[in-house]
């Protein structure tokens, strides 16, 4: 069990900044003064993680942006978007406050209403209050501890199948291959083992936007892009991918209906539809939840690519991972610390917004109705007082001390904390371990750290070209 190390905590370093006089209005916080349209274009065009790091370095741990965001009824406008204040928070005490207030004061579901055209109105992402709590409780049953070993077996077997098709030796672009293998492992975790053509089709649908829209965040709020305007329209392609994915889930549920009710779960989809035919849930509800869980599994697949970026150039870390995971033991200990350190530096998703429901004050800031609040954990994870040498990849820090949920928060926090946290960490670890057990891998040149936005996810821009040789395979002959 990690113990507290002598490094000071956020509380020891200093409590939240408090204004000497009246609270500062949220719109008056430091931040860029460009027009909202220009800031929105910057948000769309710039690499999101590096951009916010630069903004934090310039304006401090709390700053505001002014961007075009979805309009709400109380905005009194017929336009689909309106200029809105977005406040980025990264002080640990501010994150703690946001997580605590996310039940009533800061509404995440209301802030995400603009994706209901894709997610539907009953998704846990767009719900608040009692409806959100009920849906969250139902989903929590699918990631209970007794089912994690099943998901691990499915993930490991699918990874072994995927990488068995890779060449025995040579130079390959590792990032797309790892992403594809991790995605297929995630789909197998949800559906169980599938024939290759069906597995490939499901992966194509997920990547086309079936579970999370393939439009980047600033564009997904525009009504014109949300409609099916023909075979080449972005919204049409996304909606057709979603409909086909839903049909395949429904077909899998029909196949399950013919099985004995007493048969144990064989995949995550089984866990979403508990009980026998007499007390089963409506198909539409299960499909909705399947898309929710698949979106979480998709995020873990992206995180696995970043994990490979961080570990495959360090032979010592690779050796420690293999030594700590002899046999088929559960991921944990050093391997889990490696996964957390990768998430600290490169989360696959920047996080969600909360919408201020009514005027309130905290953190020395006077918050106005409609302001969007974003707890930016990526900046928190780079605080030297919490993470000495913050840009250095050092997994040992997670073995030396335990971090609070407001200090290390790649999965969010409070009532909005990701339910699949443990499953995601184990998936990441399995991807890494299976690669290291199968291949000797070394980077072919220096890998760049630049990022790229792919839909709502953040991936390495570098293809991570690497030299591989399958373990046990003869060394390649060198012609003279």
C-alpha cells in the first residue's frame, strides 16, 4: 500500500486562492482577449493538451476563455451557438469543490445536452440528478469486481490473436497497429469472441462515430452537421454507423435470448442484460448502455497507445513490467503505477464540462448562470508541488505515495468519476504485457511527443515506428 511521502500536499502547500475583497466575476478572470470566434478556431485547430498547458503557463492555474458554445433556453437566442465563458480550473482545492458540487450546482448533463442528437436523451452522459444516479448505479453493476477477471481473459485472448498476425520481425508503425489491436480487444470484451469479419466491421463502425461522435467538439454542436444530408454528409455517416452498430448489438442480444437463463456471463454485454427472458430489460435500454460502455473501452484503447509511447523506449521499465507480471497475475503494483503515470502525462480525453445552474461563489470567484466550468486535471498533474519533475515519466511516484481524487483525476471525480476506471487500467496493462511478452521492441528513431485530435480523443501524432522481433524467432540474417 502506498504511503504518504514527505512531498507536501495541496493543503500543505496552500489553500485555495481567496480574493482579498469581493470575489472576481468569472468573466473577469485572466485569459486571452481575442474574439470568441477566434478562440473557438484556436480550440479546434490547436493540439488541445499542449494548448491548455501554454495557456496555463501564461495566465495561471485559473483562467477563462470566451468561445462559441451551445445555446440554452435561458440564453434567449434562436442561434444554435452563443459566446460563453469557459473557466479552466486546476488547483486541487478547486477540483475538490467542483467534484463536490457536481450533483446540484454544476450540471454535467446539462452542459452535454448538445450531444443528445447522437447519444440520445437517456444516456448517462446527458442526465443529471436522480435520473443520472439511477443510470450510473445500473452501469456500475457491469464493472463489479467479480466480472473483471472475465473481461481480462477476453482482452488478453483478443490481444494475443491480434498481434499473432503481425510480422515476426521488421520495422512497423506501432501506433496504428496497437490502436487497432486494443480496439478489437475492447470490442471482444463487450461482445465476446467474434469471427474476424464481424469484429472488423464493428471496429470500423466504432471508429466512424457509432459510440462517440467522430466530429471534434467545437463542430458537433452545429445543427447542420448533425443531420443526415446525404451519403457524404458528416452527420449522415455518423448516424448510419450508429444505426448499424445498434442493429449488431440487437442481433447479439437475440442470440443471447436463446441461451439458458442460468448460464453465467460470458462478456460485458451479458452483464448489461441480467436475468432471464422473463425479467430482461428493453432492448433499446441495453443498446444505449452498450454504447456507453463501448465509449469507455474505446478511450482505454487510446490510452494504451500512449502507454506504449512512454514505455517502449525504456528497457528498464519493460523489464520491471515483465518481472512484476509473471504468469497471468492481475495487473497491479508496478504495472498499475506505469499506467497511471502514462495517464498523468497524456490522458486520451481532456475531460468534461459542468454548467453553472445558478449564481454561486466558491474559490474566490463569483460564478454566473451558464458559465462552463472545466476541471483541467492535466494542469493539476503538472504541479511540481504534487509531482516533482512533472514532465519526467516516473511510475515510482505512484508507489511512494497515495494521491487524493482531487490531485490525480484522469477519470474525473465525484458523481461523474468514470465507472470503468479499474477495467481501463487493467486493459492498458494487458495490452502492454502481451506486446512485451510477444516481441522485442525498440523505437526506430526518436519519437515525437506532438499530439493530434482524432474526433474527441487525443492520440500521438507520431506513428511510433519501431523495430520488432518476435521472441523465440531466429534473428534476421544479414547479407554480406
